[in-house]
């Protein structure tokens, strides 16, 4: 294809597929047809539609994947009825939830009760824009990408807090309070764990972080501090997304359903969807930062092997890495018992935070001494 | 602000929350009215009776054979052991000596039932703690036992297999083979239980030093069974007053001294091993003999009062019968282990968190129909 | 201690108590005014040490309504049944033993609920099984409830 | 592109939820029932009010969080330029982190990191 | 210093215990052979209950439309829940008045499957069938008449 041949002479050798060219072609084509304002309007509508459909698709796939993974872990088959191997189960569920009556309890704070699902969805939707799926496929490429992502992703918990508070249900309220405690704690660890890679990469921009891993992923290149950071990031981000074993805000054996006890129909579905999208976002960030994002796997001097790897499209690399991390998170959830609220805080403040601080210093030291692979 | 709305002073506001009757972790329809301070339980009042069926009253109208099927429905997870208690009571009252075959089969069935009960408890306890996978592993292994039950007795959960004076049917020809298969299977799977929960650091921290019951309190509250033995209270009726074939087998009474939720957990897991040992000793040597002794079609107990104790999966199960010489008992009382175990919840719950309350309830292994009767 | 010895020991202290033995179980029957003292004695006396109350049963003897306590000594391994028969059938009053055995609380609640036995000094006497506003005490022999009970007899 | 992109993403998310909510409040069958609007508390009516002041036990954590979150924001610019500045940056941040670490240690020793 | 060593030991011990648990679940994830799900409506043909399974009470009839019930009422007497009603009639055969079964009513909704009726039946006229799909739309459908239309009692029929 034209795209590939163009790239090979100008860009460095390892990038075969550059979607930046595709997007700029579309941009040129659009601007040749209409004036600048309309071009950008059409582009934005395009971006919105593409990401919306992507968002919905990922949500459906992840719910299905979770049900199958947990079923296999539990010696079950999982959904098998709707479609072959039950692949249309989530679509059926979605339609069912859409057709359910929306209930609001009598004493609820109706405005906040309705606002809460907006917040969780907005938070996850804003975050998904920063993820670099391939070279050139990234809607929002800020130079403070990591910071932006942290700030946006912590918005979601606000929705959970509001949902729990507005329901006027005692279980929901306790669930909301718990999620407050959780966000207060684990925000720090996510930030500090990502900081380790920022130190190595020397940039907070996601596209540059990916570029810096062209010669090798940070989890190899940065060895000990990055591995520690990855473990901490996995723990803390699982907590951030309110997933088991940190699902204290839901805790169905203690608080029946926690913050979403009173939600029904599509409103409940949005909380559900947001949880899975957050999982996807966290996983793709982990893939981007620690496993090189869409960068193919390269081994030192095996030129033939590296070249072969280059031909696998970046989408495949990105999604397989993301799926691996998502699988890890599912594996955690279906293995471990839930933590208690004080243990949750102990884990953060007495274990993750001190280790993290030491780890940041260690990473800085290693960068200083140049003991990492380039 | 709230003071202005409600007229209640901030310091006097009480936060009451109903756990149950429709709550996932009460395993039935128990209702706990919990007074909370934030996450911490200040006090707790259990309300029972949501599944009260008046079984004791119903027994007064039934013959002794008909009482059996009601005992199934007390602690449905140790249905077989409850049946056995009534049968032993009638046999002792009429001074009927049952054959060794009956004794052996009863003991095997009781131990299978105990394992099945503990498996379900383990499964549900893990689920209470948030580890949902344990539920399926526990039920998967329990299925083997239920199949053995079904093949011989025709019932999976409620068997009504024991009859005063013997058994309903003889064992199925495959009975021994299937038990041996089960033992081979379960000896492989039981270590997984330990790997999944017992050693897990989260589980350990959630249960250690939670709901500690001292030996004095265990006796004082009448807590029996695994929960009592976790507090070093040697309350095993199988050892104290051996019945059926328990005097012929060699097994350990599991005793722990800690008395916390973890100890209660460990006692039950260890008891599964012990029960398997009992099964192994008995299953090969089931003697020949009749499976039903000769009994009159209408059983009338001599005038008097009878008490029979057996060790059910949750503790000491007792049947107290006053007979006036009629074919119906005059008064039947079932000493349910559940009610005594529940009464400690009051004592154990203050100053624990909600999550701990769930852990304590799970470790006490409450079965609500047993409490309500 | 054998049942004979038990009988002698108790008789020395409580001469009004009546004794009978059936199927190896010693039964002691006392009036409500002595019951608490007797149980206290049984629990705390050195040679007796009946510290495990394994059953507390309400009984309707048709002429009276009372309680049977089944006691066991964990250490000395002997058992005894203590009966208490108040005079009044309509309103039997028995002192509570919750101060001796904390576990008796819910059993006494149950006896109150189903038999209508009033326990004095009970910390929180309430209906355990039935609805709070239930009329009557279902386990009494003369209790009739035409609406709720399917009569099988 | 970035700022406009933000607005686009925001609007798309709002439209998605808003449309679904509007759809869901008109299309599905509804039925009126007094008890439907009851708060769920395991099938029992709630006693007392839900929104009262109660001790959630993490006030101190919230304060600590503020301190450390600000610190993280401070650290990010440093992390970005750490490679270029070298030893100076390292020593400076080491001092900064040691002071912070001492603070955490102090809070730890003072039992502030204990849920009450 | 020992404090720090303990601390590090704690962390690694915890991680190790988590890994042990993950090994178990991971094992099952990659071993689909361990799956125990039975796909119920699909396996109807192969699904066979044990002979002794107590599904519902039936009264076997032979091809001549005969059953063994003599209408003695022992099963009704033994049933703890009153789920059996035996309605008998008197017929004069060869000049002798004989008790015959008119209708044998079985309330499946009340039955607790205690097996007392089958075990006490002196003529082995009733037995439990292995059916288990009892769900119906209306409770009254669970009240069944066990003897077929115009069936007669014959003590000597062979099963």
C-alpha cells in the first residue's frame, strides 16, 4: 500500500505502519472540499463517532470476556445460549437493561442521582482519548499526558461518591464513603508508579513514551525499578477502578450492592460499562507505559526476527498487550478475597507509598548512573 | 444542619442498618439490626423467625416415623445426622439393638454429610469474604457426595434415609466404589482449598483475631461444634458419648486454642480430613446384616423423657422427647446448634467492622432454618 | 459423680427438691423461688461444676407450664436435668438464668415467645420467632389458631 | 486540536448518556407501585435518617493525601527533566523526599495511619 | 534494622501467598477439561436420574389397565403432610361387598418425598418415578389423579 512505501524511506526503519499519514490524507481530502471551520467540525464529528462506537464495542467485548474468563477459572462454561458460545450475550443484556424501567427512590436527591452516571461515563470517555492505539491514532496527545490521565480518571470516583450519597440508602452511603477512602489513597500510588517511567522516558507525553520504547520496552530496559513500579501500578490501578479484590464500594456480601444498590436499568448499565472501560483504560496505560504500547517486540540484534515482528500491525501489538493486562486484572479478581477498609488503607500507606518513594529514588539513581539499557 | 431538620442532636443520632432478611451474607432470612458508627458496629440485635415453621409443634401431631422427615428440614445441610438423632432416641427408648451394618452405614452417611456441609460452608465463606471462585470449587466437590446420596437414598439434600430401627433402603451396589472414588478425588482437591484461602495473606488478615471467643465464653454461650472446638472446648459428642460406629473408628478431635474466625475456619478444614479418615476406615468393612430391624408398624415409646445427643456438622444436635405412651410424642424439642452459636454474635460483634461481622457470621456457619425451626 | 451422689449432694442443700431418675438421667424438680439458687449452686459448687447449659426447654405439662434445664459439666462429665414448675399456668414466672449462662438469653426469649413464660431479670425479653404483635403462645397445648395453621390431626 | 478534542469528547459522552436516559425513560413499560420507590434495606423499612454525620475514619488520611498529592505534582516536572539535569536534580529531590519520608514516618509513629 | 528485614519478609511472603492462590485459578483457566458444567436442556436425552431418585409418586398400571392398589388407606395414614387422598367405593362382586379404589389423589405440591407411603404400602401399588421437571403454571396442576380411567385392581399383576 501507498502508506507503507512512503514511510519506509522517511521514518525510522522500525515503523512500518504510520496512521498519521492516513489521518493527514483524510484531513487534506476534507479541506479540499470545504473551508477550515467545516473541516474541523466534520473531523470532530468523525472522531466522536469513531470513539463512541469503539467505546461501546470494547465495553461489550470486555463484559463478555470477563464472563468467559471467570467461568473458565471457576470450572464453568459461562454464557452459551445467545449466539455461538454466547457471544451475543452482552448485546442481549444491553437491550434488556435499556428496556428496563428507571426507578428513583422516594427520598433520593433526584438531580445528583441522575448526574452520577454522566460523571462516570464522562470521566472514562475523556480518558480514552489519550490512549495511543498506533502511531497517529491518538485523539488527545497532551504534553502532560500522564498528569491529564490521572486527573481525569480520578473524576470517575466522584460519580460513585455522588451515586452513593444521592441514593439515600445506608448501604450505598457506606459504599460511597469507602470509595472516597479508596480514591484518597490509591491516586498517589498510581501517580508515583507512572513517575518511574516518566523519569526513564524523560517525557509525560504518551506518544513520546511509546517512541522511547522503540529499542525495547521499559519493563526490560528499566529492570528492577520498573518491575516494582509495574506491580504497584497493577495493585493501585485495580483499586482505582473499584475492582476485586478492592471492590469495597460494591462489596456485595457486605453492602448488598454498595453504591449502585438503587440504580436500575440503563443507569446501572452505565456504572457497569464505566467499570469495564476504566479497566480497559488502566490496562492500555499499563501496556503503553510498561510494555511499549503499539511497539513490536524486538530482541537486540536478531534483525530478521525484529523485522518479522515489524510486519505485525501495531493494533495487534497494542490490543494483545492490553488484553494481557486485562486478563491479569480478571485473574486477581476471581482469585482473591476482598480486603477490609482499614487493610486497604494500611496497604497503601504502610506498604505501597513507602516502597514507591524508595522506588522513585532508585529509578532516579539508576538513570543518573546510566545503568539502564538504551 | 441535620439537627435543625430532625430535631435530633448530632450526638444522639443513631445509625441503624438492617442486615437481612434479604441480605447475601446472612445465608437465609436472618435479620440483624446493626447499630453503626461509621463502619464500626456498636451493637447488634438478631431477629429470627422469618422461617419459623413450628416444626416442634408439628412433631406433636406426627408419629415417630413421620418426625424423621421434619428433622431433615432443620439443619438441612446435616439432614442425615438429624435423622439419626431421632432414630437413636427411639431405638434407645425401645431398647432395640440395631445391626452393625446399620451402624456402619449410618456413620458413613453422617461423615459424608459432614464433609458436604463443610464443603458448602467453605464455598460460602469464601464468597462472604469476596473470593467468588471458592463457591464453585466447593460445590463442584460437593456434587460427588450428593450423587452418592442420590444413588442410595433417592434424595440429594433431604434424604430421610434413616428410619427408627434401621434404614430405608440397603446401600446401592456402587456405594463403596463411589466413596472410594470420592476420597481419591477429594484428597487431591482439598489442598487446593488451603492454597486458595488458608494461606492467602488477605484472607489471613481478614480473619485472624476477628471475633475471638474464649473457652469460658464458648461454654457459657453453649457454642458447640467446630466453632466451640476452635475455642478449645472439647465438645465433640462423637468422642464424649460415642454412638453408632464411632467407638470403632480412630479419629482426632480437632482443637484450636485461638478461638478467632481463622481458628474456626481451620477446625472445619481439618475436620474434613478427619472425616475422610473415618470414611476410609469404615468403607471397606461394612458387615453383612439386615438393613432394617424388626419394628412394630406403630411405635409407642414408654412413658418418660428422653434426650439424645449427636454431633451435627454445626455442633451438638439434641432431641428431647416427652412421651405419654401414645404414638405421638407429647413434646419434642430440638436443641439446635445454630441458635446457641447465633447467641454469641451479640457478644462478638461490638467494635468490629461491617466486613468483620460478615466474616464472623460466616465462620460461625449459621443455617437459619436450624435456628428458627 | 454418679447420679446417687449428685442426688445426695443436692438434697443436703435443697430439701424441698424432688428427684426421679429415668434412662440414666437424674431429674430434679424445684419451685421457681429455688430455681435460681439451685442453678447457681450447681454451676459454681466445686464438686458439681455444671457449666454447660446444653438445652433449655419450655414444656406444657397441661397442669403447669415450666422449663427444663439440661446441664453438663465439661470437666467432670456428668449431666443433670432440672425442672421448674411454677404454680400458675396462665402466667408462669421464672427467674432468668442469663446472669449464669449468657447463652440462655435467646433460649429464654424462645420459651417466652412460644410458651408465655415470663422471665424476671431478663435483659431483653422479646418474641424471638413470632411477630411482635402476635396473640397467644403457639406451643401451649390449648393454643388454637384457626386462621394460620393447617390442621393435620 | 487538544482543547477542542476535549470538548468533543465531553459532548459525545454527555450525548451518549443523555440519549440513553431519555430513551430509557420513554420506551420501557412502566408501572406505578408505591413500594417501588421504597429504599432498599433488605426488605425492611429504614429507621432514622440516612444523611447523618458519622465518623468515617479517614479524615487524617485525607489530609495526608493532600500533602502527598501536591508532592506528586511537584515531582512530575522534576521527573521529566531528571535525565538532563543529572546529579543536582537527584540530590535536591533526595532531600525533598527524605523530608517527606520523615513526615510519613512521623505520621506512622503517631498512629495517624490507623483506621479508627 | 530487624524491623526493615521483617517488613521486606512481610511483603515477599504476601506476594508468595497471593501467587499460590493464583496458581490454582490459573491452572483451571488453562485446563478446560476440568469444566463440570452440565448444559441442562441440551442434555435431556442423555440425562438419566438414579433409579431410586424420588421424583413424583406414580401408580404403575399394566397393559390390561390394572393396578395393585386395594384402597386400604395405609399410605394416606402414613403420609405426614396429607398429600395423599384415597377415595374408595364399594362394589358388589359375586355377592360380596368389596372395597375398591375410586380415585387416588396425590398432591405433589405438598409432598416432601419422605418415601413412607411407598415403604408401607402392603401391596406395592405405588412407587416413585424419576421425573423431575415439575414446573407448571398453575398450582392446581400439581394435584394429580394416579389411577387411570376405568382401571381395576388386580393383586396378581406382575410389573
